[in-house]
C-alpha cells in the first residue's frame, strides 16, 4: 500500500514517484540534490530527521546567493565538497558569521582594539655568551675524559694484579716434588738419600737415636674426673656392720697366731681378768687370793694406761687439725667453686654479724658482707661441702628475728646498726629474714679472703661490686620483694 506524499517534510519517501533514479552524470545528481534542499528550506518549519533543526550551512542555500547556476562539472564538484565538509564541522557555541563594514567576516577570537591584525608579537632580545664560556666547558670535558681514562687504567691494573694473585694461588696449590730424604729419617739414614737402604741404616750404631729402652708417657687424669662426686659406700645395718667387724678381727687373729707359731712374733702374755682369774691361776689363786687379786688389778690398770697412751699418740694436735681441715677444704674447692648470695633485711643484732663472719672463716669461704641502711648483702664462695654448711647456717640455724643490744664499738656510731632505738628499747625484728638471692657455680674465685664493708649508699655498693663484675647481684636483691 502506498503512503501519501508529504512535500513539506524532508525525509525518505517510499512511493515510486519520489524515488530518485540513478543519474548518468554528476551534474544531474547535484541538480536533483539542490531541488530537494530548496524544497525543504522553503517551508517555514523545515526540520531535519528526528526533529533536529536544519544545519546552518544548509540554511544559506535558500538565499539567491546560495543558488548556483553553473553547469560546469568542476565548479559543481567543488561546491558539493564544500557543502558536505561544512555540514560535518561542529561550530562552537557563540560562533558568529557577521561581517564588517568592508564586507569581511569578523573573527570573534581577536580583540576589537587591534582589529583584524590581532596583538603584535614582541621581538626577542639578543643574548650574548660570556667570554670563555665554551673554553671552560671544553676544559671540563677534557678533565672528565682524563678522569675516566685514569679509572680505566686503574681498573686494568687491578684486574691484572688479581690475575697475578690467582696465578700465585695456583702455584701455592701445586704439589712440590718429594725431597731426597725426609727430615725424620735424616738421623736414621747414613747419607742424603735412600739409595743405600737398608745397608746405610743407623740403628745398631752407638750414635743411633734408637735404643732398647721404651719411654712411656705419664698418664694425665681427665680434668672432669676430679669434679665427679665420690661413690657412696653401701649402707649396712648395725648387725651387718658387727658381722664384718668379727670377720675382720678373726682374720687378723689367725694371721697373728700363724706368725707366732713360726716364731716371727713373741707369744702374748696371759690376759688375766677377774672373771677368769680362778680358772687361769688355779692353785696360786687358791693359796693367796689377795695377792692374785692385786696382781690382776695391776695388770688391768696397765692395759688401760697402755690403751689411753695409744689413743693420745694417735690424737692430732691443734695445728694438725687445722692443717687437715685446710687440706680437706682445699681438696673440696678443687672440685669446683660454688657461690651463694644472701639478702638480709637488718643486721642490727651484733650476734648475727659475728656468726656470719666467724662461720665463713671457719669453713674456709671467701667473700664479703655489705652492710647498708636499706638491706644487707652477703656473698660467699668456696667448695661444695663448706657452701652447704654455710647455707644451712644462714637459712636454718640463725634466728633472724632475735634482737639483742649491740656494743658501741660494733656499730661505729651508726644508728641503723644499733640494737636499740632512740628511746633505748630493743628494735622490733619480727619481720627480719634472710633470703637466698643466687646459688650457682663459677669458674674461679673472685675474692681472696673474707671481709665486711659498710657502704651507706647504693652508688658505693654498685661501684664496689662493679670492680668484681657482681653489680647485678645488688640490682637483683634490690628488686626482690
């Protein structure tokens, strides 16, 4: 079905009458296009497709000046290209096509004061180079080139030196040829090589270093063995101990009797006691019992005196006891040095200070007792046995809450060492106690002997202990609650 033709609107027509036939030449196509555009522009409400206004470039075609009567193919083609090109250009907002008084088009982007010429371009000033500028640049480039050359020369020398060192290393790894005779064989071979071996061996000659004697090196005991504890003997009950004693005495008696039978020892005199007096002396005891009893009492007294004299001879003197004790303490200390650190709140009791010092001396311990108004620090070091005894003394045996009046010479005029307060009453030491701060083993002894120090400030105590690298004990004791 054909649709009605509307000549007032520019758009596609589908009826057969409005279809544009294919033209033979470019002039005919251009003429047909002009007619369609003129018909569309002639209507007052001409619009484009999709209700879009007609492009301004097409609006000028309706004016007489826009109509072109030229029929030449070149002019038509040129106008056609200009029309299509202008139709696809987007004009910016505010673009004006107004012309000036002389008929020329006015450029809106130029200021009106300058007219069509626009703003004059300022001329650039001449800039002259300073004298010697390029000479200095050339000298700098020469110095840079010389520096690069020197760096390259140093690198080449270093690389060459490294290669030489590598060659020296390779030479060092090279195995030397074996000598004609080894140094350990020079005293055994008569000559400078091994060509006459074994005829040239010096083994049986008087000047040979080889002898028939064998030298055995002295065996050295392992150092860790002395630190090992001695094995404890097996525990025996009282009956087992008595049995061993009887067996031991029986063996000794049999050995003595065998020597007496062989005449090596004289026979023992008869041991007469009141219990066997009548059986041993028999008739003599019956004849004169009083004389026999007196004789038996005298022999009993002699045997007792002999026994007591033997005991006195075996008894050690005071000096020997001290020497034996010192030897045992030194032997104990050689197995390892142990250290104890105690913190005591107060040493206002003079007996406590005396017991601390006296027991440390008797046990052969070295160390120091630092007395301070805030708290007291006791450091002792020595053998394991002595350290254990001193530990029992400090933690068990001494009653630290006991308060006694102190003598004036022991305090040195210091109120915090006195056992009485300002009113003359004994100080309350119920909260006084001794705490073990540190226990361990050290490599060597730090103190040479036992001593006491009164240091009333923390700085003095720290300086004294810092010389012996023990200032951490003071800090640890101070931080303990």
